[in-house]
C-alpha cells in the first residue's frame, strides 16, 4: 500500500531525488522515490535516522504465531504460509518507516524514470547475492514479476495491472513498461516486490505449497522448523547487504524463533511464563487488566504505548454481499442499527478504542459532512446511480447511551426490515416465503467471541437467528479465500495515499475472484469508476477529494458494520532488549532492537527467583 505526490512540474505524481536535489525535464536517475514530497535522505545517507548503527548483533528472540502452517511459499493462494518468510528475501527498494510513502534503493542501486513517464528501470547492485553465492540478476526480477502475476495470489494481478511488460536490458538492468503515465504510484509499488531466484525454481512447481526450504537473499535463512508448530530463522553472517545503509542497525538478532499457538489465551500465558520474549497486545481488556503478574510487578516485564501516525483503515463486521440475505441495503443498515458499540467500549474494552467512522480513518482522506466543492463535482455525474443520501445526508453511525438498552436502534432496525419485506412471526424475522433470517458469523480465534456473542444477543431481540463459528486460522483462510461465509471480521488497511490496492478491495473484477481482498463482494459501477479516479489522481489535493468521494459512497452503501481502532502500538516485553532512542513515525521498528547482554544476564538471574 503506497502513497504519492508530484514527480515533475508537469505532474506525474512521484518525486524522484536527483543528485542536485532538483527535478528534471528528461530521464531521472535517482536513489529514492516519494509520493508525498522530496525524499528526506541523500544518496550517501549512512543509515536510517531512527536506528542505532552500532546495535549489537547476537542472541535469540522467541515470538508468537497463531494457528499453524504447511508451506514456505507465501506468494500463492494454496496452503498456509509460515510467519516471517519475508526475512528470506530482498526487495528492489526499501520503504522508510519514518517518511510517508518514500522508498530508497536497496537491491536496485539506481532507479531511472524516463521522460515520457511510461515506465521505470532498475539497475541492480553488483554485490547483490543469493545465499548460494550466485548474483541476483535482472532475469530474476523479470521472472519474479511474471510468475507472481500468472501464478501468485490474485492481489498481484490487480496491484500491477497497469504494467504492460517487463524487459531485461542487461545482466543487472530491468525495465517495466506501463500502459499509462497516470498511475502515479506504479514505480514505487514495483519497488516493493520481493525478488525470487529463478534458478532455484526451475523444475519446481511454484503453485504448489511446499515445506522445501527455499533459497533466499535476505538477512535470514530458515534454520530449523517443526511443521506447523515452530520455525526459527538464523541471521546470515555474510549477508550481502549487512553494511548497506538500508540495513545498517537492523536485523540484529542471531535467531528469531516463532512458536505457534492455537489460542491467543494460551499464547498470553506462554508470554507470562517467560517462554515468549516480546508481544504486541491487541485485546483492550488484557492491556487494562491482564498485566498484573509477578514479573511485571518486579519490573522484569516492561510495557509501552507507542503512538503512531498510521491511517487505521476499516475494521468491521463484513457481510458477504454474494449471499441473497445481504443484498438489500436496508437489511444491512438494520444490522448496523442494533450494534451497540458504546456498550462494548465501556464494558469490554475499558474505553480504550476510538470508533471507526471511515474506510480511511485517522487521516485527512476521510469524508465528513456533506460533499461540497470539488468533491461534489466528482460525484454529481454519478448522481442517478447513487442513493440520494450521498448528497443530502451526512453519514453518521448510530450511537447509544451505553446502557445496553438499545430500544431506539431496535425500533429503527425493525422498521428497515419491514421495508425490506421481513416481518415478525413467532418472535422470528421471516420473509414472505416463511424463511427465517439466520446466518453464521465466522471467526478465526476465540478472542473475538466476546464481541460477536453480545452482538448475537442483540440480533436475537430483532428476531435474527445468528450463530458464531470459530475455526482455526488455516481453515478460516481457506473459507475466506473461497468466500464461504455469511459474516466475518475483516480489516481493510490503508496508507496515507491509497492507490492500486483499492482495486483488490472494492471492484467488481475482484468480487468473484477467489483469494482477492474484496471479502465483502462489493460490486458497483460508481465505486469501480471512483477507484480508477483515485489511482490516476494527478496531485495530492485531487487525491484527497477523490478518496473522500470513494469513502463517502462506500459508507452510504452500508456494506460493513464499522468497529474501532487504536492509535498506538501496545507492546510488552521481557527486559532483555536494547532499543533505539526513538521509534519511526509509521512502524513499530522492532527490527532495529537488539539483545542487551547486561540486561539479559540480569533477567536470567532474576527469573531463577520467580
């Protein structure tokens, strides 16, 4: 998910740093690309500014994973991939966690943007090597791109849809040619590509899940694993980029081991027992009341809340619009009316969360009020195809007093259901054919049952028969990829500058493509058109109003039941780490931590007396 701004005075939407720090009318050769301003760092920057370049290397850290795995190929639809596999590979560019939508040359030493802005060329570093010692070549880049588009997850076909071809122009020079020069983030998102070794995959079936240990080029390789239960990655001591400015001060642990747990409660108990070193907390009740145990009281376990500046996107109960039950917008709005967020936040979340009111929450991209000015101009040509409420009614989520007696919401919901053809019979909602209104809420872990079960009770007051089905993460992913669900919880993450990924979230082409991120099955011609307008926005100001228009139409479609978001990272860790003096603005930055030998020895001594 990337972001954007202007590249040339003519308005390409991408800023490329030149040696002189100025823009050029001809081809640009640069070390960095940005969509929201000039890159902050020069070509010879020594390291990213938030890291400690002298961080110690060494030690082993144990982390948590949930569910299970049966594959080391995270790029395909089949199988459940192990966590941490991105540590095996390098990308052409590396995103700066301290700048919005800026990437710096990594595998690629130089980036070239042609004068017509119809492509991008990457020249690879001569020193770049696979773990078997062979050089990383332009052939590897082209093979990776073509393979992911033809055999990878559907996301890649949408994300890189405006690339017409990839051409190898030399052993280390590869060019991507574009169908249009209006897709302003395309060069940047190509830079995100994890490059795979062509010679390793020759004679192997890329589309088949496998536990064969893959060849990589990145800072770690797979050291040992127990299928479905654990996996350990060992730092590569002669990693080709260990002293490169984009890696210096990061990837400091000798071994990163992930232990798999079927249940979040068991995983938390493992952390409390000292079997897990570091965890991010996402359950408000745990954060408020769950950390009163001896190791915390003695200062052996530390907690921190790290504020971030990330857009939080949309987390929601998502209805499967492919099901006839949810195709009437009045029905969807009725299900929203009975959801009592205020009661949940007070009684389950200890007031820790903020309500999500936009698909682009916590950012200037979120719509508000009524459409005016340029946003109204964008929406007016579509007026006949949209609900009139888009133009006349500010979208507001229903609110309650938090008492649990949502009588007004139930009254509005019942009225909407009656308008949609549902009536109460024997305290159950039925349609004209006598069929009951009933559905299943599919979850991938027990922790969300404390939210879903109260919602089921509120739905019962409306006459809706809902039931909760909790499955393990692997089974859940299979069902979601096949759109085999009625309702679920989904998260649609967003960046400061949305673009090509919106096709995978919201368009008709992806609504029926198994494995896409259009989990809800949203399909509307106006939304399709607005997504393309977002992708081709010529400047930041236009991007903002086009995204607000898209957000407004999505909200008025009542496709989801918005939930909540957190504006900080909640972290807990055993006191054996060193940390940089500050965190980057747009990431947690755990990859720049290290094991502090003095703290580690003191901790081990203290643990013996617990």
